C-alpha cells in the first residue's frame, strides 16, 4: 500500500481495489452552489470475466467512468472522492458494466458512512441544516435520507398496558401520544387529542377482543379521556399518574403559602423569610429535625423542621394544609390505598385551595386508588415528551405537522 493509499485507511474507507492517484483542494459546482472540497482522486479496477447481464465470459476493458462520491471528512472542508471506475464491454450482448465498491450503493453519490451519520445526528435532535453542514450534503438530501429510512406503522398488536398523554405540536395544537407501558415503544401519534379522533383510531385498527385485553391505562387527570376509555377498553383499569397527584397537592400548598406571605406586613420577620426563601421545605416528605444547617434568606443555623415550626406557629391554617399534604403524600407513595381514601373521606374543609384539590381527587376516586395500589406511572411517556420539546427547541419549531412527526419517529420509534 502506497503513501497515497494510506489516505483511505485514515478515513476508514475500504481501500481494496481502490488506488489513490492524487489529493488536492478544488472547487466544484456553479454559482451559489460552488464550494471548495478536499478532493481525493483514485481509480477503482479489478479483474472480471463474466458479464452480469448474460453470464458469458466475454468481457473486455472499455475505458473508465468518472464518479464523484461524498465521503466523511476529517477537516472543515467537505471531502469528495473522485473515483474513476473501470468499465467493461461484453462481446456477446454488447452491454457495458462498471466496477462496484461496498463504499457506496449502485448509481449513488453519497457514501454509506455519511448516511449512517445523518441518522445518528437526527437522533440527537439536531436541525436538518446543521446535519447538512456537518456531513457536507444539502438539507434536501438530509430530509430525503431521513424519510427513506422511516418505516413507522401502527403496532399490529395492541399492548395490554398503555400510557396516554398529549403534547403541543404545531400552531399551538395539542396532539395525542400513546406508548406501550411495558416496553415504552411508541404505539401511535395523532394530530389532535379530540375524543372522536382517538376513538376512531382504536376502533378502526384493533378488534373488540384486542381492546378488551387491555388491562391498564395510565394517564393524567384529563376528564375528556375518561369519558370514552371504558367504551373503547371495557376491561381496562384507569391509573392516574402519581406525579400529577403530587403536583396538584403541591400547587395547593404553594397557593396557601403565597397567600399567607402576602398578608404579612413585616418583610424582615423570620416567618416572612422562611415562607419566601425556604419554600422547598414545605414540599419535603421528611424534613430533618436533628441536623442544623445554614439557611440562606433566613441567615441563621436551624433544622429544617425547626424552620417549619416557626412558620406553622404563626399560621395554623398553613400548618393544617401542609399536614394534609404530607399525610396524602405518604399514603400515595407508600402504596396504601386504604389510608389514602380514609384521609380523603375524613378531610375537613379549611377554606383554602386544598379544598379544591381534595374535591378533584375524590372525583377521580378509582384512578387515585389504583395509583396508590400500582407501581405503574407515566414517567417513560413524560421522558418522551421531554425529547419532543428538546427537538422543537433545537429546530426552532415546525410548521408542517407531518414533518414534525417524522422527526419524532426518528428519535423515539
């Protein structure tokens, strides 16, 4: 192998039957498409006797065919392989053929390695323009390659455990997403979250027996979904995601805390500074009552429970709300549905936002108790939604919903 042939080895290309003749920088294209490339000129030749068209042993050399192949680059300039392929003419059928290489597909000008890089970069939620710049090809080619490798279809078999949620897609429209609760694989993306659209999809694609086999559906407290779930999935158990339950209760605690904070006139008091700067303590499941630490805003060393006691002593109503939150949180996360329902049934009104939260939980009794009794959650689906948000942010949004869904399939399907 010559010094020039070692160039292919550095680039990670198969150098068998390919012999480099020159390496230089040159310009290709016209007008705005005229760009500077790092060009590697080489020949592709080997011995061949049998004609691929007629099978006769009647081939003779017939010059070379000039091709230009985009390959991976090791510098800032895109790299172009100026490949001269050996041609043969068959004396029997009078047809020609050219030498082939595993570097690129037949009659293609983009190396397989670049296509693989395009798919890898697309899974990292990069915009098509950035992928095109990194690989040395056009954005239109990137989109064509992504679309050619997209073969997503609805799951032929309906999973027995499903997760429902929605996300904001294009033009402020909310779209529906469903995944398998066990394997976390995508089941379907729908353009909107209307009940009719969701019902029509499941009724049209899955039989009554398949829908009756669904055991659980995990979702948030979306009342519109609950209106049709038992019509489509007659035997499914509805499970409310625990995160949304804790979020609802935590919002009630914050509302009462902020209302209490606004009623205080002395902005320098210990109570005010605890309510304002140490708000995380009011959401903590088990505040530390033993070890003291320096608390910013309060500017003193005190235990977490000690700081809460200072706030609770001056505001009994806030203390009652926080005690309710802690009790419900412990019963829910401790998987104790009996204790959870006892707390909801014997709750006494405090005239605060917590009353509204308790009424909401009572109206979703079956799903709330199932959440305390089950280990299932919408965590995997929330993680997928996080990837979708990152994709939208990195690509500066999407106007075409179909294109947006294609990019989503690339990263999660």
